[in-house]
C-alpha cells in the first residue's frame, strides 16, 4: 500500500514563497545599487577623461604655436645666413689684409711726432 503524502499546511508554502521573493528582491536591490555605483563611477571617469582630453588639446595647441615660431625663426636665420661671407670671400679679404699689413701702420700721434722731428731737423739745417 501506498502511504498517503502528508499535506503541509498551505500557509507554510506561502511563507516559503514570501521568503524566496524577499531574497530575490534583496538581490535585485543589491544589483540595482551596484549598477548605480558603476554608472556613477563611469560618469566620474568620463568627466576625468574629458578634462584630460581638454588639457591635452590645449597643450597640443601650445606646442603647435611653439613649433610655428621655431619654423619662422629658422627661416629668418637661414635668410640671414645667406648674407654671411663665404669662405672664398674671406680668403680674398685675408690676402688683402696680409698685403696691406695693418700692423705696420702708424698712429696719428706717431705721424705728428715724425713730422715734428723732421721739421726740427729741417729747421736746424736751415739755420746753419
């Protein structure tokens, strides 16, 4: 014979369902809170990244301006360098300077002194 299955009272099944529903609601609430926290973290991270991107763009703009200034300076330096004397031109000048030998030039005072000496000698000859 088969034994009859004892019947549990109806309220115990209902209590068990209520308990399971509360557990599921708790898990749902916990999951929702975690999602809100993740969303908030993502928003904060997004704001931080945007600020960093703005800073990088600003720095990049400054670097571009500096590079443009450097290019202009280099161009003007190259233009000015075209006015410099060349090696062969300096050689020609060196030859002329060596021919003139400016170290043997005399000063104005020395010329006047020589004139005075010559004048004194010339004057003393005329007196005799």
